[in-house]
C-alpha cells in the first residue's frame, strides 16, 4: 500500500509540472519569434494580435483537479501504509 501511495503522490505532480513546462515553453518560443500566443487555441498568432493570458488551471481544470485528487489519495495511502506497518 505504501508503494502505491508513493506512486500516486509523486507521479501526478510530476506530470502536471511537465505539462505546465511544455505549455510554457510553447508560449515562450512563440514570443521569441515575435508572435502572440493564443492560450485558448494553443497556437502562435503571427499577426501580432494581443491575446489575453489564461492560466493553466482555467484551460485544463480536469488535469489539475484530477492530479491533485490523486496526490491526496496517494498521501492518504502513504499514511495508512506507514501506520499499518508499526
């Protein structure tokens, strides 16, 4: 139970960070090219139109909320696994 808990505690957080960093790198590459990143459509607009910033949580609520829920379940499984061993 402890191993499953640790897996559920760590993997969703790492995947969320990887998704966020990938999204950030796409937007940064677009800005370096002189474009404007359209967060809603996830594409670079070369025309130079200004697009408003939309947070990652707003664009991917299921990923963020689901990942955090899995991490909390993993934490509870870790606590139960450590409690049961003693």
